[in-house]
């Protein structure tokens, strides 16, 4: 259980939430919603004990499993399987069992006897932690999230960003934590894995707080909603499921609008009458009473809520280039003993739209990184065409320097723009005033997406490499990205699980990994998008 009492949250000097009080009880499945930057990620960090509120307190009883939006693990040499098992301490016990087995085969009798006794104690410990059935349970969860056994046997450093995030999600779900705090858990999951996750969360007996822009997931799992209103710095409580929340919120908005209109009408009549009476000294007191009554009427009703601001997202005006600005021949990539793909040829023509499809781990992100010059291929080479200028959007936001401010990150994008011009671009992406002086590392996932896209605007790129550009975005911001995809006149190479993004792109070509087959786009490939 988690109890938040009168908490206040801030991002620098900006007030996010004030005087918020709520509980997460066993059986509560809470959808935490609100626009990007409203404070959802900040709030979950505080609930998880990884941050402190500016005021108020958070009290936790029982175990908490927290999946951050951008999980980081310390040792990338650790095997994916061991990372998952570490949620219950099984990784260390299994390691010691293997060491004891070596000792039991020793030629030295004393070493053998010591190892046998140690093995027995470790077996008892293993049994307490769930035994070998727990190891099987971990493998089952991992497989359901698209992590087959061959991936579990690899070090984390050899996995893609999406695979590492699924390892972290598997670890949290395997942990058996009583309360789960999940920030965008469906990022990087295919349709089958999302379906499995819905069933898992629906059957979870403990508490759950989930941030997600996946409406189907929210509809299937939540029985309460906390809405963070960025305009009012408050949390609105709805003790109903998702569909009932949407209906109730619409009803509340209509009621507030009606009550405000009635109050303004009555207050207007009182003020008009008071204005007429003020001129007469004998009625001055009555006029003041009327004015006070009018102000009480207005203060007793909520103002009509302001609509959320919308970022004016757009991609850059492309620099002129030749007919085929980007080509690559014979690309291959291997991590250790893992062969990702071999002999992939790519040709990106001016203004063409290309989608890269493949199962999780097939190398989609790796291919984008090779095309962008972020990584070097083991074999093959890029063949830049006349006038090539690449803009790269990374799903893990590697193009951002978390220690530098938003304005400094924008300067690093080049182009010789003045700070006034950079501030103007940032303003169109909803970063205003002191926001531009915040370090990029404190931004939410959706805000990092907006900053990375703002940097692309400065690039004048004629080939955009976009890796999951709609992840972490609220519905309004996502629609802005889709509109930007539709209107951009340069070439785009897109990796996404978002069927709406592919529809907006209207692709010309598709590259299927790991084979590297290139083909003309047709409707039959649409069914593969959510599965890939």
C-alpha cells in the first residue's frame, strides 16, 4: 500500500502538483493520466522512493516494483536471465550452486565435503525462494514478453534498447512485488506481448499504478483514474474504470461550463445594477453589497478549463539532394557470437518513405544506427549520395545530452542559430521561459521526444531516420507527429509498432529483417506492423 499525503511536486521553479492526497490500496488498479509534462513520471518516481516531494509525505508498506520509462542497469555484462532472476535473489543462489558443484567434483576429500554441505544449504535457500519452478516462471514471463531463451543467455550489452526494457519489465513482474508502478510498460512490445500483459495486470491481486497512452490497456485493467491537470496543478480523482472516467469527465466539463455561464450571467446583472446605484450616495452601501455578492458567485464556481496547449510539431524543410541520397551495400552486424543480420542492401530515393519491419531483436534499431553513422557495420559500407543530410531520432534519446540544458542541446544541433531563434523553436514545442535552462535529464519521456524532434527541425535533413517517434506521447502530441509525417517532403526511414504512424507515412517500400529483403509496400504488410 502507498499513502501520499498533501504532497507537492515541482520541476525546478514550476509547480506541477500541490496538496495531493490519495492511496494505492491492494486491488486498486489506477490509471495515471495527463498531458506530457504534467508530472506523471515525476509522481511515480516519488511513489517508488526514487525522488522526494517538495512538500508532504509518501508512506509505503509492502514491496514495490517500479518500471521507469528509461530503465538503466548498472552492469551490462550480466546475462539477461540473471538480471530477471535477481528480482528474487535467485541469480546469486544459482551462481553459488554452480560453484559448489565444481567443489563437489574436487579430488580433495575435505573440499568435496565442504562443497556438499554448502550445496545443501544453498538448495534449502533455493527452495525458500521458489525453487527451480521460480526459474521456469521467470522464463515463461520473459517468453511472453518476446524474450526467447537464446536472448536470455546473452549479456545485456548485446541487446537492443527495446529488449533491455523488456528484460526490466519481466524482472518487475517476476519480482512478486505487492504494488506495481509501471511507466509506459507497452513501449517496445508487440501485439501478442501486450495482450499477455493485459491479462497479467488484470489478474494482479496487489496495487497497480500505470502510466500508458495505450487506451486498450487502460480500458482492460484500471478501476480508478488519477488525472493530472497541468493547468490547475491538481489531481482529479475518479473512482471508476476507464470508459466511465471518460464519460464522467465529459459530464463534469459540461456541468462546470453551465455553472460558470449561469454565475457569470447573475454576476453581470448584479454588477450592472450596482453600477447604476453607485452614483447615489444613499445607495452606495447597497451597491458595494451587490458587488461583493457578484464576486462571491464567480469565486464559488470553477472557471471553464483551459484547453491543453498543443506543440506545433513539424519536420525540417529538406536540403536539396540527388535522386538517391543514401545507399548502403552488404551491411552486416554481429554482437559477440550473435549474428544480427548479414548482407543487407539499402537504397533510399529522394522523398521516398520506407518502413523497416522485423520481429523484436531482428536488428531494426541496429540498421537505423548503421545508416545514421552512429555505429559501424562489420562488413559493407554506406554510399552517401549528392547533398545527403541525415536527421536521426533515437528511441532511447541517445542524441540528447542529459547533463546539458535544453538550450545547450539545441545549440549542439548546429546551424548557427541565435539563442532567440532557438528559444522560438523550443517555444513552438511547448518549452518556454525557464524551461529552456533545465537539464535534459529531468524531462519526462514525452518531453524528451519533443526536444529531440525540436533538434531535428534545425537540421534541414533530407533523410530522416525515425526510431519509434510516437513512443511516450499523449494522444494530442502523437497526432501532431503523425501530421508532421504526412507533410514532410524529404525521405523517411521509419521503425515503429504504431500502425497509425505507418498509415500517416503512406510507405513506398518495406525492408524486412533479418533477411534484408526490400519490397514495394502493400496492404498485406500492415498486419505485420504491430507484430513486428
